[in-house]
């Protein structure tokens, strides 16, 4: 079955390290998104992509980057991890011009 | 920019009673309004959605209403049950205008059902 996966599911890292969170979907969706979820803030959009080689900044993009080299993957990179980036990260995908957005299972990141 | 406000942030109701969550949106071009439910430790999942050409939609105990003039939409859960306890997110989006669109989420409502 088609699905959306994230890896790792849990990650502990140290301040200043570079971290990459993987997101992979097998629906052939053009639109992919990264959110972070913190208590009291809901789902905040970090970066998003509407297709291969397309990337856009969301409302909380500082300190994060993404690249889209194929349809299936949108890795999220924290260039130099900070304690403020401790959060749960959700990847999501949505078919262009279709409506339902599907979320991955989430990655819990702790920056010490 | 686009914004979706959601109220209340927490809601506690007696089992069997009704629960109502309200949202407002700022982008008048929004035409698709999904609601997501997130159980503890799980991913958000779509439970119901409504489009701008419809004023109300029902699915068993869940209903959504939309007032485009006032830019308000609401989620109504009747005969609440323990399994309704979760965080609920409203959202707004444009669809059909171009090949690209993004969903703007509200800040969430934590619903607790008291036995």
C-alpha cells in the first residue's frame, strides 16, 4: 500500500550538530510539507515543496533547509541544531489539486 | 498573511453531551476547510472536510458548518464518547486556483470527555 514514512522516529542530538530528518512517500504526490508541533502552537509550517526542485519557506523556516531531488523524498536538515528546535516534526503530502493531506508518523527530536 | 484562529484551546464536556469548536480564517479566497483529529502520540488524521459551496456537512455524530460571509466555520460533535478525547485542528486552504496550495492550521483544541 502507498504510504508516507519518516525516519528516524526518535532522535537525540547535541547543540551545534547537523541533523537530517527523512520523509518518503509512495503516492507520487507533488506537494510535500514539513511541520513542527509544540505544545500551545499547533502545527507550524517549516518548509514546503510543490514539486521536484521547488522549495518554499514556511512561517518558521529559520535554521532549517529542505531539498527536493525527486517526487518521493523531502529531507529536512537542521544546519546547527539548537535546543529551541526540540520538537515533534511531521512530514505531510498532498496531491496537486486534490484535497486531503496525509501526515507521516512523526519524528521526536531532542536537542541537548 | 493567511491566518486561522481556533477556540477554545481546551474543552471538557460530559460524556453524551455535545462539543463545539469554532474557527475563523483570514484569506477570503479559501475554499476548502478540513478538520483533523490527533490522538495522543499519533499523527493528525482527517475526520471531515467542507467546501465553500456547501454550508453544512454531516457524518454520523460529526457535523461542520461554514459561514463564508463571516469567515467562520465550526465542528460539532454530538453524543460525545470517550474515544472522542483528542486534539482537534481546523484548517483552511485554497484548491483549484493553481497546481499549488498549502493548508493553514489553527492552533488546536484539546477535547476531554468526562465519564
